[in-house]
């Protein structure tokens, strides 16, 4: 940890792996900016990365080990953890214990967890939340290439002539990469972009062609493309003959598909199919980028291989500007793959069921045993917890109560587990409440190690802040358990650098080019060389420096005969139409995972501050649902309440709900409670993009908007959603009139301190009631109540917490809930980076600033990370249409 100054490190969010310069003084982090020298982002940052400094408060941090809710020492906690695991192993065997880890861990943390479980406990029961985002890509790569190899780079995106984005909302999920693509397209207008997604996302605004495919229609789409490429002679017969196997059988599986049957299976019009197929056919330099829309499916692995097949039969792989590109969701999902963090892998990309690989790893570790059978993958792992087969479970840096499918079942399973350990940086999560032992972990800015981004680039995360309280790195916690289990020599690490050197040495052990992952050149790094390590793409072998030559440029793969496999895929059955709706889930622009970090930034929460369902206006009209209503989504697995957002970007019959909201921020909005525990049979990845639900309006009797100093305590049988704002909390509420009746109870719910002065307004004709409480000259709480969604200037009100209200006139303005003509009402925040609202952008349009660039010059909106530029364009279009009427 360095004192006052600045530190180059890496962003802890998505798999782009952006470099960051953190500036700080002795009191903590002051600001962050993009690192102009980092080859992933060249200085760019998205809204989440830009707001990192706002999420670093120690408020809410887990600062001491706890046992059954009471503080303990580290020795007491680790002694208990070790004894419980040891007891379970002695009575029920090594498969009675498990680790469930995370792509939030650094590679060094991941390595020690995998080594301890597979080499010393002797079970493969270690799986990761990366199972939820990229396991199907791993399985598809291994089937086709014989290895989990991502063969392309970010530069390939910029060098391609056609970029196909499949199930990837790049603009919101990987904004910096999206901006790199947008710049490339501006510089080379002939670069074409195709977006394949059921929704017209913000990413489609850059697209030359959007294919609004039905959920899980991707396999049929790419099987049809396979046949089209062959029929039109676009396949490379020499490449197929010399470098692949399985072509004829795969073609036989595809040939029965006609354009009409593909149209029926995909929901796409024939004209769109023909346009896409012709574009792919004629464009040699093609990159296909795919993400969770492909992976998170009951047929995810087949989707991956359907895409890979099209690149293999055209030889569009191993060359600049070509190839299939799996974009990971987490900052170190790739690092977890490298160390064998999945239940079906060994370390260093070695195979769990390969006896030679087992011997290499066990001999290198000098371990008493080695796992030889696959462990339990995420869904199966928690099924085993529910059955009682898992007696001791350690969860690290993840929140499965919210992130796994059938999440109400996960709650119940954890409540029955005899012993649960959770290591986390925060005290209150939905998962932590089920822990017998809580262990405080270090977070971003406090721990040292490495991460690997989506293009195989290893970067350093560096510590520049002191660990708060008694927080310790995850690798240290695991190593201490290893020592207590009797394996002191194997876990006597003094630093993250020790672990990294061992990890690098294992990657080179008996390798000699037989395996793709090799960073052997780093096995002898000194401490200072590790500290100063620059971002670098692997492989980095002991015999030579990293090569710029793409993987598979010579047509050689990591299969037994060196040839890639063209995989035969069965055409999926067309789904029968029902009167139910198809539910899809995913991310929004400014939040991350379950909001434990981003939910602490008032700026990020200002963009979309409550859970919502995107509904096509025609569907809403048929159900008597209006914009802003609360809607109930329900099936056999659960029920949620969210706000209705009506948009023609959503297809009819389909509903989209973000994945981020938890019980910490909303009464009942965990969308994963609606997804069944169905997983791809090959990869074990859950299907989180397509299930059926019923939809109806939630008939609330009252609606409230609240501003409070402290987070309010509200009933869970109603709808509420709370996020932090400057000086306090903002909350939306919809429920029953009984919650309004008793003012004393209401004050208690709002945590209003005694001695606060009330101000009251009531309009019986409109059924509206408004309250404001003041403590001295400051707001204590404000409450607006009505029979329909409350219409007040929310962004203007949220800015009032720190103002002086000694003037009674100002207090009555607050009760009115509207900005006076001499004050700015930003409206809904569009540009989170620079806090520019929709009203400000609309005013600029009305003043004659009628393109995104001009709006940026006038308001600064869209001039930082650029991920709001599509929304700015929509506001421009809407206001120009109004002006033209």
C-alpha cells in the first residue's frame, strides 16, 4: 500500500479490464480516471468505473470476523471453520464440503481455493458464479478447439469489416469496448455491425441490421447460416479438409432446415435472414461477439458451437479481424478459468478427467490427493445443499441468494445447511444472513493480485488503501485454513506474488506447447517485477516473449489430432405459443451484479432508481397497464413486483427485467426467483434468459415518494424500492391505504427522530397528502402520497437534502414538489458521469442543438464514457418530432 499519490490499477467491474489511475491521499481515495497507457481502454472509462471513488466508504463494511452474529478473533473464526470442515470430511468424506467462489476474486485468491479443494481436501466441489455467465463458452471452446481458448483481441474488433453482436448489449454491459467499436465505425463507414437480440437495446443504435430474434432461436439461425455458406460456396474446402473434422455430419444435421422453418424457429422475417446471411457470406473479415444471451440458455453450448462452426468452415479464425469472441461479464472470469475454478476443470487449463494432467498437477503441488471426478456445478451444488449432502459450505465474494435461479429455493437450502461460511467485504447481503461465520475480506483498492480480461490480457490490481478493520485477503484466509488442516508447507505464502509465481510455473509444467495457457516466463518474477507488471496477453512462455500471432493462425488446434471439431447440432423444436409471457433478464447501464458496490453511488442510482419491467405498449394496453404502474410477474417459482416501463424496444409477448435488485434495495424484485433451476446439460450453465410468466397490474391503493435521512423500514407485502441519494435515501412505495392511517407508525417506519417539526398539506379533491419534517433548518423527511403514481420533481427534490430551510416559504416550495421557474429541474438523469438530466437535454434541443455532438458541447452529456449517447439521440428525436407537429 502506497501513501498519498496515485496508483495504476484495474477496474473491478466487467471483463473489458480497463486500466485505472487511482488518486488518493492519506485519508482515502479521491478520484479515478482512465489509464491512457492501458491497451484495453486507452484512458476511457464507463459510468461505473468513473464512480468508483463514490463507492469506497467503510460504511456497511464487514470489519471483524463474526460467529453466529457475535464478533470473534480471526483465530477463533478460522479454528471453527477448519474444525467444521475437518469433521464433515472425516464423517462423510471430502465430497461433503464445498466452496462457491466468484469472478470477483483475484487470480491468486482463486488459485489457492482451487489448490486447497482439489489437491488437499480431495474434492472437485469448487464452483464459481462464473458458471452463471460463461460456462457454455468454455464447453463450446473445448468441444471445438480441444481447449478453452479465446482466439481474438480487441484490435480484431477494430480491424473487422463485419462485427456480429449476438446476445450482447455491448453499449451497456461493456461500454468502453462499445465506444472502441463506435469510433472504428466512424472512421471506417464501410464497417458493418449486426445486432442479434430479442430487444432493440441501446447497442442496436450502432447497427446496420438488427435481428429481433426470439429467445433461444440462435441455434436455428446459425445452423441455417452454415447451410447457406455451403450452398453459396463461401466455405473454405481446403481449410475444412486440412484443419477440421466432422463437417459432413454437421452439414447433414443442418440441410433439412429451410428458410421458412428457420423463420418459424427464430421469429425473424425472411428478408432479415437473407440480408444477414448475404452479409456474412461476402465478408471475409468477420468477428462474431457473443455474451450472456448465448451462454445463459438450456442450449447454450450448442449455440456457441453453432457460431464456432460457421467460423471454422469459412476459415475465419486465426487471422486479424476474424474469429468468434466470447466477452466475459466479470473482471476475472478468465482468471478463474485459468486456475481451474470450475468444478469440471483442473488448474492451468488442464482436464480433470485426464490422468496425465492429474499426475502433473498432483506432482507439482506435492499434494496427498487429487480430484479425479467432476464436482458439483452451481445448480447441482445447491441442490446437494438442500438434500443435506453438503455439510459445510464456504461462499466467497458472491451473493447466490440473488444471482442463482429459483432463488427462493436457494434461501431455503442455505437455511438448512449445517455450516455456512461467507467471506465478503460488506456486512449486509441477502446471502450473509444465512452464514454461521462471516469473514471480512479486502476489496478493490485494498488487495494485490492479477485479473485476466476477455482478450486474455493479464493486468495488476494494486493496493493503495489500507485494509479497513480486520479485513484480510481471500487467499490469506484460505491459506490459513490449509495450514490448520495440516498442510503448512503447501500454503506458506507470504504475498500474492508468491502465489502468482507458482501459478505461472504450473502453467509451464510439462507443457511445451501442448496446452494453450502458458505464462511460464512469469514464474521467476521478482517482487519488484510483479509490482511493476504491465498489462500483457498470454501465452508468455519461458522460451519467448508473448507473441502477437493469433491462436490457430497455423490451423493447429489442441485436439488429439490437431484438427478442430465441427460439431453436429440438433435443431431445437419450435416453442409452442401460449397465453403466457416470455421473461428475459440482464443488466442495466449503471448497476453491477447485486448492487452491493454500485448501489452505494448516488450518481449511478439516479439513472434507473427502481426495478422495472419493459413491456410493449400493446401488451400493456391489453392488460390495462399504464406507464408507471406497479406490475406483478408470477410463475410456479416466485413472484415479483416492479415498475412498468412501456417501450416499443421490447417485442410483443416478451418482458425484460434487470437482474440487480435484491432484498436490500426492494421489497420483492429478485428476478432470479422466477427462473427455474434448468441448466445446459453440457456446461451446467443456468438458463436465465427465457422462462414463462404471467403478468398483471398490481392494484395499489396508495403511492408514495419518500425522502428520508435513514433507510426506511417498510412492509414486504407492498412494493417499495430504496436507493441512496445525496444526504439520505429516496424511496418509491405502492401498497394499501392502511400504511397511511397511523402517523406515529408512519414516522417510525421513516426513522424520523423525535423533535422534528412537521409540515402538512392535504388536497381531498385529488386524494393527495404531503408531509415534511424538519430538524432545525434541515430536512428530516419528506413524504408525498396519492392514489396514483406521484408526480413530483424527483431529481430537484433529491438535491434539497443539504439546503437551509429556515425560510418558511422555502419549506412550502418543498411541499409543492416542483422546481420554481428560477431553479433547474434536471429531470431523470441520463448522463450519470456528469449528472445531466433529460430536461436539460430537451431544453438544449429546443434551443437548436440537434445532434449528439452538439448536445455534448452544450451540456457535456455523453462526453465522458459515451454510454448514454443512444439515450441522448432518443431524446433529440422525440423533441424534434414534437416540435414538428
